[in-house]
C-alpha cells in the first residue's frame, strides 16, 4: 500500500512539476502559466463531477467539456517541454475567446470582466507589455458594440455611455498596471541575470580561492582557483560539512569550530594563516579571511577567501 502511494505521489509530482528555466523571467512565467492551467484543470473536473451528481450532465455540452479538458492537458504537456511563450499565447488567446463566448446569448451583463482582467494579467506577466496591450485593446473592441447598443438581442444590455466608460476604464487600468508590472518585473529579472553572470565570472576567474558555506557549515560553493590550489573538484567539497572536507585534515578541528562560532556570532574574522593539505598530500599554506553572508538582516552563510602563500613562506624560511 505504501509503495503504491509513493508511486502515485511521484506521478502527481511529475505531472504538476514546473520546467526549470535558466532565465528568471521565464521561470516566473512558467510558474504562473502552469499553476493557472492546473487550477483550470481542477475546475473543469470538479464542474463535470458536480454536474453529473446533480443529473444535469446531459444538459451540458459534453463535447465542449472534453475539448476544454483535452486542450488544457495538451497545453500542460507543452509547458512541461519548455514551450512557455507558446503556451502563454495559446492560453490567453483561447481563454479570451471562451470568456466572450456567451456574448451572443446573454449579453454584456454576464461578461466575466474579472476573467478578462485575469487574462490580461497573465498575458502581461508571460508575454510582456505587448501581450497586455493586445488583450486590453481586443477586449475593449469586443465590448464596445454591446455596451454602446450597436448589437441588440434578447438580453438586457446596458447601453449607457457612462457604463461603457466605466468598463473601458477598468480594462485600460488593468492593462496598464499589468503591462507596467510585467515590463518592470522582466527588466528586473534581466538585470538580476546580468548581475549574476558578472558575479559568477568574477568569482570563477579570481586568482584567489573563494569558498562558501551555509549557516549550518555545509559547503555550498568553491571556484576554479580552489581546485587549482588544493586539487579537489567541487563534487568532493560542495555538500559536505566544512569539518569533513579533506583539505582540513591537518587543521585543529577545535580551533576551526571556535572560529566558525565566532564568525556566526560576531561577524568578520581577522585574516589568519592555515596549513591545508593538497590532494596529493603536500601542504599548502594559505591566508584565510572569513566573512558572514546576510539576507534581510539574518546570517544565511559565510564566505572565505584563501590566498596561497606557500611560495612566500618557503622563501622566508630559506632566507632565515
């Protein structure tokens, strides 16, 4: 029983998983689109179940429900393959058509303006400013003939100019806010990505060894200079507690523990000299400077800069 439950959980996790995206903006878009589709899928299934229990399933368009469900499943599958932009366009376009499908039957009194607003927000966040503007313009153009009385039918349609202005203002404001939010968010994500790339380049190309650990002392990073200095690849360092990493075998563990506690409690440590062990067994003398890492005023880890002074120490010993 437990094994079957685990398999079911694993299957559900795979189904609802959001594809990993390298671009932060695309990651936000993928998450937004994916969760929107998930909510719609659950809503269609629950609506179908409720209608069946109430004995009204025959009164509903079974073909329409099946088509909608199939469409959402296909979109979710495409999203899982990384087609975020394409799925965003399809979701917003088809959603826009479905929300307006009742105009011919019931008129603008039944229009889910909130549905249009949600689509505009989704479009803005996933497709950018152009998507928000396009959806807003299309919605205003769709509502205008009904609200201004150009289209008549067997429904009560508000035809007053004030009502038209009211609806249009809401849609334009929603589109403007969503477009601004999308544009700003994507710009921030782009700036963040560029900043991360520069930071990563500086860390990796630094001639000094740079390593970091989280607040519990588990190693989280080492640059290429560390590999050159000590001979250990990141796979043998990252993910291990600092007191278990091989280069520290010859260092007093008690001293290191006290220094780490001091770093956590008081912040920066003065530069000190340590003798580490290279992978081939020879000693490497380094100057170490430890610093804490903070997020929102809380220490989340530490970083240490190690400079190889082995040659200098050897020269000093020979002169002495």
